[in-house]
C-alpha cells in the first residue's frame, strides 16, 4: 500500500516561527476534531499520544481499543501495563523515555483491524507526529503498524527483531503486548523470550544513540 500525502495542515501547523511544542499542540487540536474517516462516528475520544515528544523511542500501535477510547490514552489496560513493564525492565519509563502513538487515532468498531482507507486518511497525523518528535527509534507493534510504515504485509514473526531504515529512523517490528499476554510461556524460542532478545537489542541501540547526543 502506498499513502498519499494529504494537505491537511494548511493553517497554523505550517507556520515556521512556531515552536515544536506549538506545532504539536496545533496538530493535536486539528486531530481532536477530525472527521476525515468514518471512525469519528463511533469514537468516544480521539487518542492522540502519550509520553514525551522529545523521547528517542516512538512506539507505534494499531489503534485504540475499548480502554483507550474511554480514556483518550494509548496502550492502557493489560497490554499497556505489560508494555510499561517490559520497558521498565530495560530501565526506560513511559512518560520520560517514550512517545506512544497509534496508526489510527479513533477506535475501530468492535476492535476490528483498521481498513486501508482509514489508515490512509490518518497517515498524515502519524507522519507529522514522527517528524515533530525527536524519535530516532520506531518500534512497530503488530501488523498494521508494519504495513503502514514499512509497507510490509507479512506477519510480524517473519521480521520482528530486525532493524529497518525509514526516513532516517531505525525501525524494528516487535510483537504486540496483547499477543504476549495470549502467549505467556517464557521458554526459549517463545514470543516472550524472543521479545526479551529484541529489547536487549533495542536498549543497545538506545544507549548508542543516547551517547551521541
Ligand atoms: S481515525 Fe484519524 S482520520 Fe479517522 S477520524 Fe480519527 S483522527 Fe480522523
């Protein structure tokens, strides 16, 4: 799938004299009232982001689920708690060291996978969020993020743990925490064990980049 750059941001967003924080707030304001795809009809809240726009790591999920739609915060509930725990195990904290965003900002009904036209309609928000952030490492959690960013349609298991390059960023697909909740074994070769290998690799890259700042 290829995504067309849409002309969504022709007002305050493009004023060059604005600070990054102001541009971020303008983008958020625009997103919070967005009606560009059908998902606006059934959402409770637009789920824009959580964490720190100055963080080196950007976690990209698929879209809001029920808890996220209720709270307006991405990756809450059990999957979010597991994500936080995994990052804490390598010494990183959600609010300081991560920016967390989704491919689509509004919940698809019954948690279905977002449709191609919904992903396309929301893609400029995602791209601008990445551009405005200081993120150098993008972690793609699950197949929708993999498809939206790298245009790879295979399952995560074939590519997880590998580094890709996208717009001068280091990109790694990883298992979605919901998948890890469904597969709790920690045996060698299990999804949890593989994820631990991936996170050791991610921490190594993070430390390398941090030392260059
Ligand atoms: S999912 Fe994205 S494009 Fe669709 S209404 Fe929500 S913010 Fe707009």
